[in-house]
């Protein structure tokens, strides 16, 4: 079946550090891949997505590239800010179910000044 | 504009009771999804509606769970004979069409606690 595995947190970084959160997936067919973010006290919101191999999704300085050969969609940011502190979820969508999402367990990120 | 809303925000009930959780999607969104998020886990898919019909209910854990969307807008998730293991945050999301990898917009969730 479809599944997503992402690195366990919590991840603690100093402001302006480089961020990588690893995400790998198992899927039949060609899923679309997403990163969702949940800021403290807020609901889940889409951060970025990629719909086919080699696509790069980007938003707010975050990037992730859909790598079919390694079944990965790692999230990166060159210089994190305190305001990036949140829980990040990697997800894939199932085309045979109205694109319902399979989520990873989430990675908590804390950025300190 | 208004986002996805869910009521109640918190629900505490006793084991064996019946509960209903409501979701108001974004106006005009035809696709609606229910997910369940347990502590320390990512959301798990429960059911997907396209319009009024449940297009995929494969994520419902057992027959105590049921959901409806009679007019293609508001949806209600119904849980009978609640068990302590049903305690979780229940999330609703909607998207414009559901026929592609559209962005899903999530509500704030209903935190259900079964004592």
C-alpha cells in the first residue's frame, strides 16, 4: 500500500541554519507529493507540492524535489527563521480516492534565536 | 473569506455514547475529506465525499463510524458506541474538485475525548 516515512523529530536549529527534513514514500503508480505545515495553534496548511517526477515545489523559501529514483521528497530551507517553528508533514495523494492524502507522522521543528 | 469550520471544537463523552461531529467546507468545494489524527501521528484518511456521495469510505475503522453529506455541503461524522480508542482530533478538509491534486484546506479539527 501507500505510505510515507519522514524523519523523527524534534529538530532544533539555530536561526539562519540550514534545514533538511527527510521524506521517503512507497506508492503504486505515480502519486503527487506534498508538504503540509501546522504552526502552533493553527490548522494544517499546504506548504508546497509536486505532481510529477523531477518537479520542484517551492514556497516561503522552502523547496522539495520529487525524486522518483530514490522515492524521496526531502524538504529544505537555506536559512530558517524563528517563525518557521512548526510541525511539518510529508504526504502523498491517492489518485484512486479523490486524491485523499496519506501523511507521515510529522516532524517538529524548533528554531531558536 | 471563510475557511473550513468544524464544530464543536472539543467534545468530551463517555464510553458507549453516540457523537456527531460537523464540518462546514468552503463554499463551492465539491470534495470533502475526513481524517483522524491521534497524538504524535499524522492524519489518517477516513472518508471522501464527491458531492453528496461517499466516493471512498475505505478508511472508516469499523461500522460504528458513519458520515453523511446530504446536500453536498455540510458533512456530519457520526460515531456510535464510542470507545476510548476513538479519542483523537478529527479533521475535515475540502478542495475545489477532488479530481486532481488540488490543495486541501483543513479545518481546525474537533478534539474528541472518550472517558
